[in-house]
C-alpha cells in the first residue's frame, strides 16, 4: 500500500512539499450524476425550472468550484488552472443529469481534487436549482475517471 503523503513522521497532517517535483502537463477528469424524477428532469430539458437555466448555472458553479478547491480542501495546493470544462448531460435513463469535469494545468501537482470539486459543486447546484420541485433528488457516482501527468503517469478507471 502506498504511503500517505499528507502526514509527517509524527503523524501530523501537513501540506506535501512539491517543490522538487518537475513541472508537467496534467489533466484530470471526474464524473458524477444527479438523479431525479422524470418530471423534474423535464423541467431541466424544457428550461422551465423556477430558478432558470439549471445546466448553465451549474456549469458556471462547477468552474468556480474548481478554481476555489484550495480554499475548500485544507491540504490542497493553490494551482494555476489552465482549463476547466464541464459537460452536463440530461439522461432520461438515469433519470437525471450526468456531469463530467475536465481540469488541466501545467505544474508540480495534479488536478484530481479540482475535477472532483467541480463535479461536486455542479451537482449541488443542480440540486439547489431543483429542490423546490423535488425533495428526493440524489447525488452520486462522483469519482476520478482519468488522471494523467506527473510521476505516477496515466490512470484510467474501469467503466
């Protein structure tokens, strides 16, 4: 099992020193979903939700979340993110919205936490935008599906 890097020899939490790591291009992709009743999803696809453009607002919220990750997660490094994209796709089979975030940087540490935060904040925003229409909305499946760059190389999750 890999050693946990966020703890020093005495077991105290600390921010990992990345100053000796090489600067490389890095990317991470995370995904998740928001499940709801078909009639609630219809509000999203028709653009008739009371609070407005659910997917557009959630996309912006996810981008903002990625940029604020170091403010939310105590041991994350503040990063110069070079790109954040969020895809929010209605899925009648779920039923709900599938969310994918891609985050890129060129730096000394990866952007997995930023991608996960982007998906989480987007999902929470979808919930917030629709909670008046449905109280039983569920959020789930949030995970890293791709990470590339740095010493550990490429990781792709099983489908």
